[in-house]
C-alpha cells in the first residue's frame, strides 16, 4: 500500500458523485506534507511578527495577541472537524458519512501506510472475517483503495458449510463505527487491552517498557480528524474500514478462543459488523451470544438486539421478495418488454410496501444493470423510474447512472420536474444525498434551476449540495441579482477547520462568489499551501461511466436455429442418427414456447441443457467428417458444424450474461 493510492481512491466516500475527487491531493501529498513541515515554524514566526506592525496596541496587548495567534495556528494543525454527508437508509433512518479535513486525513493515511505491513498481519487473527482488506489493483471508476470478498461470498460460505449445524445465530454490532473507542486501536495493535495497560503502567525507565506503539499514533490522528473526540471513527474513508476491521478481527479471535475453551463446536462468518454463527444446539448459540456480548462490552461496544435472532438453519435462505426480483425475466421483444417493465415495477412496488425495512427498490434497480431498455419503451420506463426515485431517494445514484446510460432518450422536461421535486422535499431537513445528486443530475443535463430552487439549496446548509449548486449557478445567465448571504456566512478562515471546510475552500478557490476575499484561504497555513499547489476537490468534468448493457442473445440464438433447421431440411445427411439429434436439439432449444415466460430459471435450464448437447454434437460431427472420404458428403457436416459452433458461442454468451446477473443480484442491499 502507498499513500498516493490510499488518498486517491480511499479518501472521499463512494456515495458522492464522481465530480468530488481527491487525486490531485493524493498525487501531491508527499510534497504538500514536506512543504508544511519545512515552512511551519517560519510561517508561525512571520505571523507573530506581523503583530509588531499593528498600530494602537500596547506592548502587553501585542504580547497577548502573539500568544493567541500562536495558539490558533497550533490548533488548526492539531485538530479539525469532518464535513458531513448524510444518506438515507431504509425507512426514515439516515447514516452520517464523514469527509475528514485533508490536514489530518493525510496524516492518518500516512500512519496507516507506514505501518500497513504490521496491520495486515492482524487480519490473520480472525478465522471468521470475510471482509479482510486486500489492496485493490484495478483502476475502474468505482474501485476503492482496498477491497474485500463481496456479500455473496459471506452468504454462500454459510449456506455451503453450515449443513451439519442445526442452529443459526444472526447478530451484528450496534452502530459499530460511531461506537468505536479510538483508544482501543493501540490495545488491539499491541496485542490486547491487558497487555497494553500493563505496558503503560511500567516506568519510562523500565527496560521492558515499549514506548513507540504505532497504535498510539493512529489513535492520536483519529482524534485530530474529529476535534479530539475519542468516541467513534468517521464512516466513509478506507482508513476507517481498515481500522474497524483490525478491531473486529481482534474481537473474532477472542470469541473463537472463548468458545473453544468451552468446547463448543461452531462455524462462523462475519461481514463487516454482521455475524452468522452456526451451532449444534440452541444452548450453544445462547452461550455464543453471551460470550460475544461480554467481549464487545470490554471494547465499549454492544450487540444490536433488534437484529439478533437464533433460529433453525432450515429457515429461509432468501427472502421471497428477493427471489421474485432475481428470477424475473425480461423478454427480448420490444412489445413484450413494455409489459414486463410494468409487471416488474408492480412486483417491486408491492414488495417495497410490504417490506419497508428492506431495500427492495434498490435491488430492483440493479436488475437494469443487465437489462437493456429498448428506445420504444424508454418513456414508459422513465416515468416509472422517476416514481421509484421519489419513493426510494437512496437510489438516486443508481438512477443517475441509468440516465447517463440512456442520455439521448431522457426527457429533460420530466427530469427537471423530478429533480425539482426531490429538492423541494429535502432541503429543509438538509438531506445531503438527495440535494447533491439531484443537483448533479441537473448539472449533467445542463438544466438550470429557478431562483426559488437555488434559494432552497443555499439555505439548506448542505455542504456538498451547495458546492454543486454554486457550480451550476456559474452557468446561469438569467438570474442577475442574487443574495448569497446564507452561503457566505458559512465561509471564513476558521471554518476551514470545521464541518464547512470543503465548501469554504472550493468556493474561495473557484471564485464562485467574487465578494469573498482570497485571504480566507491565504490566512490558513495548510490550505494556503493547497492553493499554491493548485489542489482542489471538485471538478464538474468528471462524469459517471455509463452502464454497458448488451442486448439479449436469445433473438440471435433463435435465428441461428432457424438457419440450421432450414439447412437440414434441404440437404441430405448420410448419418441419419446424427440428423435426428440435430432436429431434436432444434426442437428442445426452440424459444418460441418461452416467449410468454418471465421466469429466468426456465430460460437458464433450457440454455444450459442445450449448451452441453451442442458441444456433444460438434464432437460427433467432427468424427463423421473424419470417416467420410468424399467432399460432397462432408460438406453438409462442415456447414452445420460451423453453425453449431456459432450457436455454441451465442448460448455461452447468454449463459455468461445470466451468471453475471445472478452474481450482481446475489447480495443484501443493506451492504451496498
């Protein structure tokens, strides 16, 4: 792991639009850090000396002023607060994502990188974790700095390996990230709480005392990111994921050790803060839960009682609503697709109403990562898509992806009405996710808000929403006079260390409000360095990558089958048995009788059965060709053999597409 990669791909939360980025900061961080270290003392001295030129102050007043300036200077370098980005969860709940200040996120990231070799060893403490961080090597738009096994691995591992256990315990850690005690980081990195406290109790002159504990450094830098708070770590950056996983692996180790000492046979898996533990009896499961509670309590963490359940392992493996959505098949015909769109959304809306605590509609939208909407059906689909977005606002980023994919088909009139409605419903409650994404969509489609909409956005106090709104306002040529007071009151030098840091820096750096002075940045030692290095964190030229949705191959399969059956009927085959098998294949793979089905399983079974038969026939044709001597008799087998190879390629592609869809839909949307 290197600092550039961690800051480029693991700093800003993945829930933000792509225009928010950190690559400029990450690429230049080493130079920024070195410049800050080398000029810090000189800058402080110059700041204090500036007091000497101030008139009207007595000598004691100048001395007091210097002391105050020195403290302000040090405070700005010693701690800051995170910008916040709240996102909707199921029901009315919301989650607070945090964007740490670059001063301290850079230092925290450096501490993680410097000690990552030792940190990575701690992941081996757990035999339960399915989310052990792995350094990401791919560079696609949606990739982070670290990755882990996906939810399907967690889910499938439990299903495949728990067959001999009668009882399942499902539970999770309540408010895991917000409840982590930062001082627990040195405990787990040093080998445990008791060992750490024994070492701390030793005299500094004791030769057995270890003074340089890297966990202490990480602890300090976590507190710097959060205004010296020791409770909780920021949700969003990959540094927090790494730290949380170290702690969770340590908890896993204690749980395994405790249950082993009690001679309890069990199997377990953990995905982030969720546990799936399997036991031979309900009593063993109760003991397992009790021990986990004790261990968590030692780390000032708690079990989420609402999500804790002990049940027989024969209970449902998948929720009925998820099965309905996953198994729904969109027929390739344009006319059929229109009916299927209506039926699919009807199913999704019904299940969403019946299961308000589940992210039904988000999973439903994932279906369209694999289903290509035909142009003739777009208006119909778009209307239902906007209806879904107003119900499930947490899906706005997915909706944005679909709109970008079908950009030329989008109705700007309906899109404008949709985004305006989202803003009107969410600005008073400062719903960052909804405001930011709706404005970003307007920006992408070059749709100007009205003056009333701008006023709502700027009064919302949403840092990220206002940034996109200000950028959009620069393109406005209709609104001549506008009062930016609600924004400017959030922007000053002190706020470069507070929750408004991102808004304050970007607004002044981009000169979005000309009445604001550049001195707001220049008076802050660290952000002045960023400006001098041309670092910024928002760029509206960065776009979402469109989905790559291919059409179904079923039509081509049907066409290829007709070519084969037509050729067979018009030509003589010396091997009548093989001819019969070819005719039988055509009858079995004929898709005409499936034109009315919307059950993917039927299609999948027919394709997989036929695919193996096609490969078998290709081998038989090759054998016949070797037996025949004359070319005239070989010719029909050459032709049919070639077309069977083409058919095999088409069926393989369709099966592969189905497999991708299965994997793409095999997850619990809670963990997206």
